[in-house]
C-alpha cells in the first residue's frame, strides 16, 4: 500500500521499520521539526526523522497542518492510508480524510483507558496490571476513534515505563502491519470505544516528578517506575540541593518517619511501609546500582531525604 507515515519519537520507529519490511511504499514521512536541545542548543532531528533519512525516504516537518498549503501538500501524496504513531501535531479533518482508507493510529493503551499524551507512564504510575497496543481509526477527537485491533500486554509489578514502552512499540508495529493486511483483504473491522472506563493520560509535568515519601510504599514504587528512565523521579538530601534520580525500587519491610534512610541497603521509610532504592543516577552520571552509588555518595542510616 502507498502510505504516509507520521511519527516522531523512538516509540514510532519500530512501526516504520515494520512497514518497510512488509513491502509497503512510504510516499512521505511527517515528523516534528528539529528541536534545539543540549548545552549548545543545537537542533536535533527526531528519531523518526533520522531513521527515515537513513532509509532514503522523503521527510517533511511542517509546524502545523492547519493551513491550506500544508493540507494540499498532504493530499498530493495520494496515499492509500495514513499511519500515525505519536506524531505530536493535531490532524484536521482534511488530512484525516485525504487517504483512501483514512488514518490509523497506534496508541499505547487499552482504549478508552488512558487517552492522551502519556498513556504508558500513567498506566504504570496508577499501578495498572495490564494495558494494550491498540490500532484505532482516527477521528477529530482525542484518541476517540473506533478500535480496529488490540493486543493485551501485562504490566509486571516491577515493570518500568521504559520496559513497557519497548514492548508496546514492538507489538504495536506488528499489529499495524496486520491492520494494513486486513485493509487489503477488506476484513478490517473497527468497533466504537465504550462510553465507560474513559481516563486521560495528561503529559507528565516536571512539578510531579519529585518523590513524595509520605505516600504509601506501593504508590512511591509505582511513581518511580512510571517515570523511569525519563524524566526520572528524584529526591534531594538536606541542604545539598542536588537532585538524585531513582530508576528502580522495591517495596520492602520497615517503617519510620517518611523519607528516613532505615539501613545500609537504602531502605527508605514511606507514609506506610518502605521502599528499597535499587538503581540511582546523579546528574551527568550513568545509572548505578545502589551499592556502587553509595561508594561515591554517603547516605547513612537516619539521613532524611525528600
């Protein structure tokens, strides 16, 4: 099939790879424009942009698809279908309706749970035990279109958002290839989402990344793994002010004043129960197991962190 692919982050790359491997023709790749980042504020192309260029595909980076010229350019691709994976721009009706079979979206949740920007992180932070890779036929709403295919994915008690991200990206890529095969056979059926069970996955705000040790241990654990590896949950120690990221924890026995280091194994008291810090990262340093971290950063028993 002749496809316009629209995606931006790492999550979208496996789908683009899978479509190419399946023999589909990519008429154009749309991705977010390069963003300035890093100490030198140099422009950085998105992961999809880099992969598409490496594959010799034409790449377009419009700032918006709302103006007539951008919409006419999209229509001119004469696509059979649009494939959208975490693109980041709103698709107006003329764009959604331009491909012969409309636009299909890969979404990392069991719709209608966790519509919106951060479905993977929110599912883990909420302590969900399962989610799904879903293929949805897009409409003008926020992830409100009918679901065509979905594959359940379990979430382990210690699974991080990063690990779940990778699982959903790979399974979703295979699912998108299957959806296109069903379109070609004329057998793709899409079912409206139920009106109950709707939740929204708001974008992660920096203000919510700090760890609140007054919460129950299980909630602290879910918070940490839901933000791991990026943007990362963090704490500070006393007047040092340095933010220490926590990438892995384990719910552990023990109690005390919230935020108190209980032992040499980095067990930290919470509002109810405790968590053991397993993997940490200082600014500008690589992630370290707790024992290695403590060799360069002392946190003796009785220390209060927050």
